C-alpha cells in the first residue's frame, strides 16, 4: 500500500510539473509562430529552454532526493550544444533519465515521438508545443518513406539550432515477448533499426558528437509505476562518446554497439548485490 501511495505522489508531482510547463509553453509557442521576428524568436527560445530545464530539475530532484533512486553514472558528460543521442529503450522512465544526464549538463533533449502520442493529454500537448518530430513507425513502405522524410527535415533543422536529438534505435520498449518474437541473439535488448540514424548521419556535420547511452535497471520488464516508488533502487547509466565521422556503415556499427551493450548488461548483473 505504501509503495502505491509513493507512486501516486510521484505521478502527481510529475504531472504538476508538466502542467506548469504546458501553461507557459503553449502561449510562448503561439507567440513564436505568429511573430517570427528574430528578437521575439530568441526570447521565446530562451523561455522554452528555461521552462524545460526547470521541469527536468523538478523531476530529477523528486526522483533522487525524495524517492531515493540512486543513479550510478559511468562515463563523461558532453556539453556540446547539438549532439545526437541514442539509447536502449525499456520504459517511459528512460526519458527523464536521459534528460537528467544530457540536459542536466548540456542542451535540452528533443526526440522522435510516435504520432499517436500527441493525442495523450499533457504529454502530447508538450510534444506539439516543442515541435518534436512525429513519426508513424508503421511497417508499410509509404509510412516508412514518410517517416524518413520527417527525420530528414528534423535533422536539417537540428543542424541549425541547439538541442540534443534523441533516437531510440529499437523503436519500441523492450519486453521479453518482443525479444522472443524477433528471435535476436541479444539477451537484454531488441534489434536496433538503422534507418533513422542513417538519415541523420547524411544531414549533419561529420564532427557532430554521438552519445550512446546504456540504461540498466538491473531487472527485466521494467514498470514505470514501480520506478515511481523507487524500484529499482539503483540504476546504472553508461555514456560512450563517438563522432559521426567515425561511423562508416551505420547498420554494422549499431549492431556492434548493441553487442557491446548486451555484454555490459551481463557484466553489471551483480552490481545491485554488491551495493547492497
């Protein structure tokens, strides 16, 4: 019962911070669209940046100081204004974790979202207000071509502005059932898809940094409701740094990275016990 109460309190905290952001973001976005003069645009962008960072700080404060989740972060932070970020995907809780390690020490994070997400109250409104690229992720060829076009446009805009662009190459959250259906050799991951990263590589500068984030919750089938009351107590986040110029074949490179990630999961299997 106590755990559910803590999760409920955490959900209320997160929703309140999101609502506060919506109240300000939507009017600012409308003003920016209606008055594209550079001083107005710069002022609106500054407000959006401040609001975003404040929301990230609120969520991180609650997650670590109140709920008591301990983040074990391996690797150095990167303050580049416009990096590309990739990450394995296990839970909705991945997003505040990525925001903590990227925005907490560098730019705000923008990411590709499923088109259906914009219909969700609050979260969808924020995605619209921040103009996150919206993709369908359907399997038919016309939808894939449309998604690639959206990613291309988002990448071109990304090259001209500040902010980290986050991509989840797996395209969906990990579950054992999905892993078994894909029949992959990875024990803790799904098959990474290279299409989006290929397009990004074609349209950004070769010296653009790529940050590869590995999130390990030290348990299978991560549940965001459990995360909201501090289960797991310890989450390990590993940061690896590359430049896009170092990648020749994106598909081969991604599969190599996912193999390294899978080995990393295995090597960290007893970490929770060692901390206990």
